[in-house]
C-alpha cells in the first residue's frame, strides 16, 4: 500500500490485529494483505521457536520432559498440558513470549511497509501506540468455524477457555470488527476501514 512515491505522505501503518480462535482474524488479515500490508503472525513465530535445536525447545524439555523426544516437541501433548492449566500456560508463555516479541520487533524495524501483526493473545505485549483492531464473534460461531477447519472440539474448547473473553478484546481494541454476520459484510467493513484510515 505504501509505495516509494507516496511513503512521504504518511507514516507507515502499524496495526495489531487480535481475536480469539475462530473469530476470523486470519481472514481479516488476508484483506489487509491484499491491500498491501505485510502480515506478521505471532502464532507462526511461536511455532518456529519450538523447532529442533532452539533455546525455547530446550526450555520446554526442561519444564516438561515428557513432551520432547529426540529434540522434537510433541505440540499436541504440550497443548493438552498448558491449555488445561493456567499456571502451566504461564510457564510456556514466559519461555515463548519474549522471543516472539523480539522477532516481531526485528521484522518491523527492518521494513518501511504498512504492517499488521496478528496476535492471538491479549497479553502478548509487543508494541505501543499501534492501532488495535479486534475481530469478534460469539462462542458458538467461533467453535463451529474452528471445528470446520478440522479441530477437535475438546481441544478447541480448552484453548478458548484459556483465551481472553470477547468483552476483554472489545475493551483492548481501538476498532472492533463484528464477524458474526455474512463474510461479504465483514469484507466490506474491513476494506472501507483500511481505505479511510490508511488509503
């Protein structure tokens, strides 16, 4: 969206895009991407941190030896532990969040492009003074979408239970996108918001 010729007209856009599982934030991120934004996914960075040989994988092995074999993290086993127990989840977040935040900062520092960072967690403290956009939908809608993508109902329910509530996302956000209705309506709302704010 920001081209070399127009970049001096405004500062590059910086957006934090949040929402719970199944709310539709990845689909909304895709609209930003089509508008020229660089999309950075905190989840994708988090997954890459738990690859073979990383310091984060070593820390996970120390905390939960049973979930790591031959340097490979059994993500499903880890998820069962942390999404069923808030104190265990906090331990994992203490390992991964600083590294996720540092990698996001690194990517942001190295580009002049408009950026949207997709964050699944309210308390992933990344960057100050960015526009905060929350995508919301009711629990049943979110559960249905996540199951339709191939998720396990109990696993999804556990993960949703460990995430912020819709009310918390609303109070966090500068802009709230209600994604309960038809997707075409959400698409129009997001496209016009991008145009109004950063066009």
